[in-house]
């Protein structure tokens, strides 16, 4: 671990070197690896005074950064992408050690940060407004997009690098600065990412663009939500957390981007390619030990296909190697902490009480390096089970047989969450219906691929209890800017809109 930290320019002996500066004076926060419960490193948490200092630095940086031409801002982000490429292996391993992801997922997350930086570089020359025809003669109307200010970013443990990058790379080319509050379960990854990016910005003469405050609990996040100096707060986490953030920011009429819970379903029709279904569902349900917001949690399958699907899925689950995620061949590592394990156990007990049948899994593994390893679980369920409506951040998959497409869509849309969804079918009409206004009510609707593994080119986010936010690709950049409509009179008269007469 020391070698990884040193390669990233960090120290495991001086917490102040981790990025919120040695002036931080709060208590130490220890970051534990769920792999073996070992301490990765400790970091000094931010006090109220530290928060004020870092926020002031990002505010001061904004006044200069917003004046920099967007393509030049893009060049700073381009250099960040280069630096992230150079450190991809070390950062990916750090993600795996701190969160328990398998190594390919850890490196994949850093690649996602690189990809969004590349995307943002191109975007820096495409922050387009519109030109509109005025109803008044010799008038020209247009719209422009201007930077907002300091963007508050609150991230969860499960994607400790990529989600910050989604927000920060776009915010940076848009002319904003960033104040980041990472999860207390993944602070070292956050410090490493922020240190690399802040160092590049400072070398280019733009210190203070990326600010970081580390805390042990939700207090700093609450402070960001309540701070009127932060016009936009992007928060990723539970629906409960998101509601609290939305209420607090809403009271001061600020803006939010909310990426909250998911209860993602796959619909499988009789004409589906089962090979595709099994492979994508296994990854969707087991990847990251079921701790993705896009994790596949429900399968709604037409009953004639249910038995064969379950037979194949059980075979696939038996081949999943559980263990140290840094080892070759391991497909599932540990849950993040003991609370997650307890929630996993409670959900399984509730499922049994409500009539579910445990087909495989449902146990905490013994003989592992820590007590955070569980077995991926398949539960044969029915539509009236209340637990199926809830999101459990663990590898639990509910399989429900349905009589037809109509029942599948009804059950699919009956849960409070609305993030990601998928259908497997060879039928064009069924696929098109799924993507129509009468189909999936989620922000993401896929055909013949699973619910997990979104690309950065598309806007990411969901509806209902998922919060309605959009990050990453498409036109998600607009959330980080303010729109301004301009009208220019290049004549000598002063005609009024709508034919209003007012002569004095």
C-alpha cells in the first residue's frame, strides 16, 4: 500500500499531505479496506474553519477561472486526462483496496474518469447557445451559457472516483470550481484523485479549482447543502439522503443534481436470447457485490422461460469465485462494511417471511480475510413481496414469473425508484414499446443488454425516487451553467414586443 501511495505523491505517515492541507485540525479518520479490515491510511478531517478556508479558496479561484476561455479550460482538463492515464494502474488498485471492487472494475472506474475528461475537452469548444429571430425589426435574439460558481459534489463509496469526475470535469470546462465531500468509506481515493487534478491546475496557474473536505459522517454534506454560496449541489447516495439535500437546497432556491437509489429490473420475453440474458444479468447482479446504483435487482420473466433461466443462472452463480478482489479469477469481493452485511441478512429474512424461496446464496462466507464477504443470492419471489420494492445494496436478485408483457411492464414500473432498466427480446415492437412513453419509466432503458455499465456519452440518471438528475454525457453540461437570453437592438427605433404602444 505504501508503494501505491508514494507513486501517487501521497504519504501514509503525514495525514496533512493527503490534500486538505496540513492546516486541517479535525480528528483523524481511518480508512479501512473491506478486503481484510486493515487500515489503509488516516486523514485529518476538516473542521468548520477548514471548510471556510477551502470554500473561500474555490470562490476566489472562480472569479479568475470564469474569465479563462472555455477551450483553454479544456486544455487544463486534457492534461488532467493525461495524468490520470499515467496513474491509472495505481489509482485502480487503490479503488479496489478501499472499496472491495475486483481489480478490473477498479481500473475501469479510473478509465471512466479518463473518458469523461476526454469528453469534456471536446465539450469545451461546444458550449453552444441558440440564435433566435426576433419579432421586432432590426433586433437580434440569442442565448448564452455562463458559469454558475462553486459546485458542491457529494459522492458515495461505491464509485469514489468516477462520479466526482463526471461532475468535476464538466464543471471545470464550464468555468465552475468544485468543492468535494467524498464518502467517509473511501476518502483516500478521493484525496489521490483530487491531489492529481489540483496539482495539474495549479501548475497551469489555476490553483483552487478543485477543493476537497473530508469528514467522518454527514455533517459536511449538510453544510454544503445549506450554504447559499454554493449555487449547485450534486449529490449521489440513498433516496433518504437525497430528500434531505433537496429540501435544504430548495429552501435557499439553489439547484441540485440528485443521483439516488435504483431498483433495476430486467424483463425477459419468451423470444429472448438466454445466453445474453444470463451473462448480462450475472454481471448486473453480482458486479461490485451488488453495490451499484445500476445493479440488477429484479428479473421479470415470462413463465414458460423461467425454469430454464433459473437453471442457467444457478449454474452461473456456482461459478462465481468470491475472495480477495485483487486476485486473478475472483469475480466478487466483500461488501463495504458491517452495516451492509446486516442489511443483506435482514433483506433475506424478510424475503423468506414474505414467501420468497432462497434458491442459492443467502449466507455470510466463513474463512475469509474479513467478515464482510457474502454469497450472491437468487430468490424466487412473487409480486406482492414488499421487500422487492426496496433497494438493498447487496447481491440479492429477485426472480418473478409473469404471464405476459403487460404484467411485466406493470410490475417493472410499480417500484418507487426509476434509474436503469432492460428488456431482452428479438421483437422490434416489444423493444420499441419498452423505450416509448408507454414502456419503462426509468432514465435508462436498454434492449438486449443489462442494467449496469453505462457509457459516459449518454446522460446518466433516473426518475421518481432516483431524483431526476442527469450527469455525464449528452447535454448534462447545462446543469453546471446559467442560461442568459440576450436581445440586441441594432436599429434607431424602439419597437415593443407584442405590439405594445407606450409613447412618452
